[in-house]
C-alpha cells in the first residue's frame, strides 16, 4: 500500500471534492499507513498532472505465450475460432 500512497491520496482528494462517502474510507486507509514522506504531496500532484505510468504488458499480440497461441492469433492479434 505504501508504494501506491500517492495514488491513494489523489483518489481520496478527488472523492472528497465529490463529497463521496468513500472518501472517508481512503482517509482511514491513509491513517493506518506509515507516515508519509515529504515527497508524497509533490508526487501526488505529478501523478494528477501526468497520469499513471504507461503499461507495456500485453501489447504484443503473441506476447510471452506466443508458442502456445493458436497459429492464426500471432498474425491477426485475435484468437483462432
């Protein structure tokens, strides 16, 4: 959870602005996490500005399972019928 503290803070802030009842759940979660580093607020602002990191997993149609995919799926990116 500590690794995702910036995202938790950002989500909690957004839910608070929307007056969502779930905002309290995020506040409670933050309360039980170890003390935030001084960079947490700056990192949360950066995350809000830039968005989450790019995900590269699964972008190759054959991927790591290429040898186990049906023969046509590597060419079209779709499963064989």
